[in-house]
């Protein structure tokens, strides 16, 4: 993989996808990504020192990857907000609107 500083990188760890930007490239082609601390990736995207059981892999992200990860982040954020929502913070109309989104083919109870 031929990366340069500023390139968007897709990092997959245990099935979780994260986007980051390349912050440093060594003469040998290894690189660092802003969302992964001081970790160094080899030029083929493997995490240096990760060992046999390491599941972290870096890829040069394309537009489809970027859109998918951003969409997943929004969905996860909404689910988290709903999970943390207190019932006194929600009006009946808001509850009905959310219910219709979550259960589109069911009548209100």
C-alpha cells in the first residue's frame, strides 16, 4: 500500500471499522494513523508488533468506505442516545414518531 500524509485510512479491528488520517510515513513505507496512537502499520497494512492473533488491519479508504463508516457512526450515535434517553425527556408525540420508525407496520399501543 502506497500512502502519504493526509490519506484516509480504514482500520478494521475485530470487525469494527474506524477512519483515520495518515500522520507519518517512514522511508520504509510504514505509517502512523491519527486515531491509533503511536501504533505503526507496515506498508501492507498490518499492525507492527501485533502478533499472530492480531486482527487489526489498515486499508486505504475509498469513498464507499468513508460513507459507510460515517453512516454507521450516525446510526450508533442515535441508538446510544435512545438507550440513554430518560422517559421524562421525551414528549408523547416524539415517542409516537420514534415508535412508527421502529415498528412501521404496527398500530400504536
